C-alpha cells in the first residue's frame, strides 16, 4: 500500500492507497512544532482505530508547501513505516511540463494537482484550489502547465477582517439568503461567500479566454462545497485531488525506475 502525505499550510492530509484506489483519508492540523514522533503516534492511533496495519505500507509519497515539516514527515516514513518516501520537488517526474518563468517557484501541490486533473479529467483544464489561498492553475491538452493566479483564501480574509476591526465578528462561511445583508453576520457572509464566488467566476472566464472555452474546471480544497452553487462553473469537485496526484506521480517515478 502507498501512503500519500499532503502537507498544507492549514492541514496535513494523509491518504492510503491500495493500488490506485484511495481507501482511507485523515486530516491533522499543521503544526511545525510537532516532531516526527508526535505525528507518528497520531498516525498509529488513526490507523489502529481503522484496523489498518502499518506493516502493509510499502511506499510513500510526500507533497509539502511547509518546508520545516518536510524532513519531519520524511523521518516519520523511515522510522515508523520503514519506507523511503518520494518527496515531490523540482525535477521529480510528474508528466507535466512547467512553462512558468521559474519552474522552481511553482508549489509542489500545484503541479501534483495539475498532474491529477489532466490524468483523471483531461485537458485543457483549470484547477481551482480553495484552501488557505484561492489558487487557479491552467493546464493545456499537451500536458503543459501554463501558470495561474493566487488570491487570499476565504478563511484568511475572514480572519484578517476580524483581527483588523473592532466591531466585526467571526462568522460561519455560509451563503446568506440575499446579497444585501440586513445584519452584520449576513453582510460579512455576503461579502465573503458571494464576493469570492464572483471572483472565482470571473477568473474562470478570464482563464477560458486564454486557454480555451472548452477547458474543464476542477475544484478542490476545503471551501469548494461552500461556493459550488454560487459559482456554478465547476465541472467536477474532487476533494482528494492532491492525494490522487501523489499516487499518479509516485507511479510514474516507480515505473521509470
């Protein structure tokens, strides 16, 4: 079995694959202060609670946008699972040609997402990742990563609004009934949920003008479900896109070896 580890700024998502089938997923909060032993014990606990045997894990793949935690999880794989992980870095075979001005500047998660989107859904395609940041990525039918756009995520914007003002409160990220809010909670929800939905729709329109009107749109990330009806442009919502991409990239590199 393959364990896929996606280390993000807010959450660490872990998936377990039997061949190409994703059989289990777990999420931990990202904490750079935790050691490989602490994360190892957490992993053992969730695997035990799901009656899964760590000894059956024979390979691992890591994608990280939190550099301090990359060696932590590499050590975890070696010490707790007795496997040498594949860490996706610049130069790792992904099946995607990067046309960014500086390919090393592209986050590993963005390329892994692009590889998964193209492999599973075809191209040209647009990936919209709604997490800590709202990230748009464009891939053409020739498996070329063209670039993308980055904006603050809804949660980041909501937290910033709360911290920078004296009277505004934290609210749940739900769509209100109307755009014109009649109270502070609904006004903030309108600005965040409806405002971001319009941002996403507008960016998809702009991307399609550049990449092609037939581009498939795949949404992923924790907030995709919140805005799917307001956006109305997602062809697919795949919350496990990065984990699936890690499995695909790992397979490419194993087969190459």
